[in-house]
C-alpha cells in the first residue's frame, strides 16, 4: 500500500510537501494583504506569530501522522483530530468560545 510519503517516489512527495508548506505560508499572507486594503483587518506582530505557530503546529502534526502511522484509517483519524484541534484553538483565540 502506497502513501503520499512513500520512499519509492521521493521527488513527487517532496514536491507535495513543498506545495503544502507553501500553502501554509500563503495563509499567513492573506491578512497581511488584507491590511493594505481595509482597516477592518488589524493584526499585530503577535497575531502573525500566533497564526504561524498554530498553522505550523498543525502542519507538523499532520506530517507526523502521515509519516509514522501505518494504518490509513488511524492516519486519517489523527489528521482529522489535528485539524479539529487547530480549529478549536483558532476559534478560542478569535472569539473566546469558552469564556
């Protein structure tokens, strides 16, 4: 059974990893660009750092799940858990859903 990080396809998997991490970096550029056009987006350095830690942590969690877990079912469950946790933390930071 082949996974997206199969060692038999190192060039293809490295391109996919680069594209996914590039997309994560692109997500950080969206508020920076929006700040140039509207005053409704007002992020400071701490907001960008928090977003980078949140997106980077989720990316690392997903990459670890893909690399270390052999069962596809368990891998997808872990990926869903990582994404769910990231969204929960993001919602708490954004609007304080647990207050």
